[in-house]
């Protein structure tokens, strides 16, 4: 069995940085985690990719083509569609060829897929789901990791907005899902205290914060209360903080995702045979 994290989230939410820190933590822990860049607009990242979509197609190819003339958003959609249509390229990068399977222990088959920051690719378009289906056909067990910048999640309105975005990705991708608040290390002490309110949120308190004192909140109080009840009653969304400067924080998050993926459960149990003691040893 092979394992994959699909790293998604808005532009600037820290997806590539997440991949870098996870790969470095794995190296320090003597694990093998590879990263595949599937962002055709990427300009810089610090990890060494196992495969890079820019070798197949770059965003500039779609934007500068005389017939296509796509803008940035349309170009990203075209590049992902082009990847799905040319899936043999990706399969060759991951599997070593069309008919050859990647060999190795489970630790060798753990890959992070760094996706573009265009969120609609995963909230309502089909390319993200099609990619997951391809990976499942290639014997991958997948988990979607949705990254949000913690600096924008320290008040009720932004928390509700981020939660609804996470729900949209969950509903569209239909995969095991982990929500991560990135860049916690950049928050001030006061902002960290505020953030703790949203890691285990009390929906009724949040709704009170949103509906009191603003014209919009008072006018749409019933809608706000319905959204709060959805979040609280079904416990659909939970966020895990990531402090990239804290090794324990990175390790705890990786362990959480490993549990979701059931990583290592297919590994063979190491059984040690013991020799029967001699007669004299038994008497002693």
C-alpha cells in the first residue's frame, strides 16, 4: 500500500512550506517522504520534488499560447486538465513506467502532492477528485490536507468563512480530510490566545459575537445561527494548529494524518523466535 497527502488551500496559505517541513521532519526521523509539485505556477520552493508538473506544462504555456490566451485562473484550470489527460506522464514519474509498479516498503511510498492555490479547483471543479481517483487506481491511500493561514482565523466571521471553505472541499473531494492552521509561529501572544477559542469552538458564543452589534449580523441572524448549528451539531470541522518552529507540533500533526491514512498498519509484524531452554536451565 502506498500513501498520499493531497495538500490544498488558498494561495499563500503555506502549502509548499508545509511540504518542506514535513519532508525535513521525516528525514530527521529516518522516514522517507517525497513531494510532488503539481502547481504549474510555482516559482520557488525549498524541497526537492520527486516530480514537477512544470516539466510537463507551465502556466506560462497556457497564458502565452497564441490560440489559448488564458488568464492566470483559466490557465491553472487548463494545466490541471492537461495533467489528467496526460496521466501517463504522472504514472511514469510515480510508478517508474506504464506497467511497472513502484517497489519498496511502506515508508518508501509516502508522497505529498503540493497543489495550486486556486481553491475552486477543489471546492466545485472536478480535477481534484479525478486526481484522487487516479492515485487510488495506482494503489494509493489518500488524505486531503486543507491548509488555512492562522493569521486570518482570529475572529468569528473569518472562522465561519474558513470553516465553510473547508466543508466545500470535504464535500467535493469525498476523501478523509484534515484541516491545518498554518503559520501559528507568526502569531502574537494575544492572537494565539484568540486562536485557541477556535480550535475547540463554542458555536453559540461565536454566533453571539457575529449577530450582535452589526447590521448584517442582526439582519441575517437566523442564517448565522443555522451555520453555527451545522458546525456544532455534526462536528464536521476541526482544525489542527501547525507551528513549524516546534518539532513536537510537526510530529503530532504527522501522527494525526498517519492515523487517518492508517499508515503502517499493513506492515508485517516482526516476530522473534526464541530457543527452548535446556533442561538444566529450566531447573534453575
